[in-house]
C-alpha cells in the first residue's frame, strides 16, 4: 500500500477514534499524531514510502520543518521558564525535526534517524521521560530491521501504544495512547490487504496474515486503495453522524 494511502487511512482513523472512544476529544494534534503513527511502521526501509511516495513534498518542506523546529527550540530556551511548558515546547520541536528527517529521500536518512533517535533517548533520560527514550530507541532501531519484520508485529504496535500511554501520563495530553495505537494498527491492517501480508507474531510464528486484494503500485491497486480510503471515510462520517444524533 502506498504511503499516501497509509497517511489518509491514519488521518481518517484519528477522526474515527474521537467518535468511538467516549473520553477522547477530537483534536488536530491528535489526528496528526494518528497520521504520523500510521506511517511509523514503514520506518523500516530506508527508501520508505514515507519519503519516496511523498515525492510531491519538495526538499524545502523538509528544511522548513527543520527550521521551524530550530526556531521553536531556541524560542523555548530563551523565552520560556524551565518547567512543563518548556519541556512540551522542546518535545514539539524534536517531533517536528523527526518528521522533517523522516521525509528525507536520501541514504543519509537512516543515519539521520539514528542520530535523532539517540538524541531523543538522551533527552528522555535527562528529563526522565521514559516515553521519549523509548520513542527515540524505536526511531533509531527501526531503519536497521528488515522490511515488514519487527515494526509490522503486534509487539511493535503494543510498544507504540505503551509509548503513547506513558506520554499521556507525563504530559497530560489526553488520548495520546488511543490516537497512537489506532494509527499504528491501521497501518498493519492496511498492509494485511496486500499480497505479502503481515507477519503479526514474529518471531513466534512466521505465518503471514493476508487478504490479498491490493497489488501495490498497479493501476488497479491504486483504484482499490482509493476506494478503501473513500469507503472508510464514509464509515467514519456515519459514526460521527450517529454520535451527533445520539447526544
Ligand atoms: Zn508497511
């Protein structure tokens, strides 16, 4: 499945989660987090769809992310008193930088992810944010695993959700675990619809679960992906409509 479809399905999932989980409020950062989580499993291949298929994203977008991250970091350092707000600002700056790096379309990407990941691990240790260290470790290690292996398992999805849960507790951003977990799972479920399927239980079992209705990259495959996104969007719209009618 193409990265743009994963992103679309992730964003729709974010809107859907807010409709079905009672105490999760619909929020833009939440939806963005779900979209990011839906792309995270494909950090496992260096020329990933996350970068390659987002070819429309020009280089300058990446540099804009990096520049904005640097500005935010400097601003937080100079103008915010040390404390929760400053930490949140630093975290946001780091996340923006991560996203910028993930868009990179070069072999240096693997290395950049490694360094960014290690920096996040250290920052997490410094601020005693376990979730930030775990997130850093995930981002640093994922590009070095083979494609559709570790990052495409229920263990990785559980780890990602746990990271969200810890971030939720530390930062008080409610719903982080739900948004992150749902986004990640949406990727695995979407990949299940492709020919190679997903080996959910590696290394315990090598069995690949699949409902192979999409061949990625083919014209028919693209149409089916589009259809799935449209149908899924409609479903979530209905969920919202129902909720609106009930309350
Ligand atoms: Zn994938």
